[in-house]
DNA sequence: TCAACGTCAACTGGATACAATTTACTTGCG
DNA sequence: CGCAAGTAAATTGTATCCAGTTGACGTTGA
C-alpha cells in the first residue's frame, strides 16, 4: 500500500497510519507533534505534514490550537462510510466482470493463500491482509482514482472495526473472498455483489453488536441544540 | 464549498483551488512556494501546507525537489475520474429517490434559478455553479463521506474541462439539472440516472485540446486581495 | 463548599534560517 | 561548432525559533 515518495513525511505518514490501523494508537488518543517527532527522530515540521495527510484520510482529526487526535468515527459516520464503500466495491466488481486483467486471478488467489496462512489469528497482520484484498480488487480495475477511494474507505473501516467490533473473525472473511473471486470468474456480477454486500454487511454487523459508548461529541451534539445561544 | 477552519492555510487552499478551477491558473503551470507566498503575503510554510492538500485532492502534483504544478490530467485519467464520478452520482440519485430531506427540492430549485441568472455566460461563476449543483445533490443525502468524494471528483472534472473542452456550454446543463430534479421527484431513479449519465457523458464528450500561457503574479494578484485582514 | 477569576504551562500556528538537490548556464576541450 | 563537465542560481526539504491560543490548576471571595 503506497510506499509513497522517499521523503521523511511519507515515512512518518505510513508509520502512523499503520500504528492506527493496527490499533497501537487507540481512537481518541492524542498525537502531540513534538512527542511523535521525538519518537521518530524527526522535527515537528515532518510530523505536521504527516498529520495533515492523515486528517485528509479521515484517520485523525485536528482541532485548532488543540492538536491532532486519532479519529473516533461515530456510528452515524461508520454507517456512511460503509454505504460509500459498498457503492465503490460494487463498481469494482461490475468493472472486473467486464474485464479482468491478464494475471488477475493468479494475484487474487495468491493473496487469498496468503490470508489463509494467518487464518485464525486476529493479529494486525490478518487485519491488514483482509483490507488489502479489497484494495487489490480495486487495483485490478486499473482505475487509480477508484483505488484511492477504496483504499481510503477500507482504512477507515479498519479503524471503525477497531472501535466497535470485538473481533475481525477473519475466518469467514477468507472464505467469502474466495467466493467473490469465483463469482467474478463466472461473470456473475449480481452474485458477486450479493456476496460482497453480505461480506461488508457482516463486517458492519459485527460493529453494531458490541454496544459501546459513542464519542462524547456525537452524544452531546444531540442534546446541544437545546441550549444553543 | 468548505469554508474550512479559519486558518491561513485553509484560506490559501481555497483561494488556490478557486484559481485553478476558474482556469486562472492553467494546467501545467508552476506554483513556486515563495512566489505564491509573496503574492498572498504569507510564508512558504502556509503555501506548502495548502499545496499538500491540493495534491491530495488531485488538483496539483508535486515532484520531489522540483515543486508543485497544476495537474494535467491525461485523457486516461480523465476517463477514470468520470467513471468514478458516474458511479458516485448514481448512488446519490439512488439515495435521494429513497429519501429526500425536508426542504430538498426548494434548495435544488433555488440553485437552478441561480444558475439561470448567469445563463449563456461561460465565465468562472457559471463553471462554479454547475459544479455546486452536483455537490448540493450529494449534500442532500446527508452522507458526508459521499459529499467529500463527489466534491473532489467534481472539482477534478472542472479541471479536466478546462483542459479539454472548448466551452462548458452551461445552457443545456441547466436544463438537464432541472430534468434530474424532476426525475428524482417522480421517484424514477433509472430515468434520473440515465439523464445524469447523458449529462456527464455530454460533459466528457467535449474533448478538444488548447494551450496558453500567463504570468503567475498577475493572476494571483487578483486573488490575493481577499486575504487582507 | 462551590464557583468564578486569574495565572501558568503546554502546545499548536506561523516565520525564518539553513541544508540538500536539481536545473540551467557557461566554459573549455575535442 | 558541438558536446561535456563543472559551477552557480533557484527552489524545495528540514529544523529551529517566536508568538498566540487554549486548557488546567490553584486561589480567592461569597
């Protein structure tokens, strides 16, 4: 996933992103510029740029003169992200059913095999691989814009899962990945989309299950209107 | 369109974006950090941050140690952007047919009326309004993620048009906007999508080449005044 | 005891200074 | 006269520095 240009900013960017996705940095956690910079041995300038990018990706939020925090997507936000993700991934499927590149199936199956080697483990690696399957699908369309957006929503979904889900339970995910490949190979777009919907629905569903506190902001914003001055 | 946080960076960001969209800054034009900063009366730091954001939006590209340039989307890239845009806008229509918010139609028609007041003029205003119609549609879905992506592709499409189209010919666009509203009101999603497809297809269809030059200073001096505190 | 006010520390917003890299021009040699 | 190498100018990459803002803590008065 995007080993960008060989600049320090990009390096810090990737590192922080991984740390967030792998849940080392928990949602809501503060990210003071000089603390982070100290850790990585770079100046605040670099961290600053990296944080700006992360904010654009929706993985962190920054409040003026307060600093950056790991994003805490509300349930509403989560729902919206999943909605968009479903739309985008359906488009991916539609396109791949029309035209799958040369070694597309080989690459997909190689990826699934890789996922199977970490089957059962809920560690950072399986989280990452599960996401990368969807990104790989998008890459096979050859549409770079689509790749970027899919990457982004997949990342944000990972963050959401880390907040709301008790486990990624990647077992069933791998099976469904295989089924999606089969459906695409059969040129059966509706079936592939249906599986994908179920796949994402299951993911989103697990998020609903674990009843948990929503972010303070989203809770209070609901009541806040009443004492608006 | 996103009057972000009240920070200088955001101000410069918005200004540059407008300048690009309104074709004051032509594709391929260089954007030296200190030249721009000088014009706006801010330091390179600010400009730099703004350029990073613009790069994320796909409106500029930066080459290491070379600087930033207004993006020059290739025809292939243009095709891909339109593909994604079509997908996203279809989703918008699908959602709006299911549920249109309270004063949705009022807002849409107000916007169309506004577009009609500049009918026939191919100036910056009509370009901006044409784009904002689509953003407004997205906003009515209430899905902020969708809004962001639609905004982005609409902006990039404006840039593409400024490269390849000889004129936006907004006349027919306004009519089609009305037709889309009508179709949505009738709950006829397929028809609305069909019109939208035609609408975007027509936009994408006008593909001719053109090139010209102008000095950075004279262009930016026009936008710079607005930063006056 | 509690609330309001004032001071203080921490951190970000922004500017400037310095280092590294690339480009372009010039000069010298074949 | 042309090409190549070296050098200088321009511009970005990075670090450090100063100022403004915000939140927290402690103090004081009712």
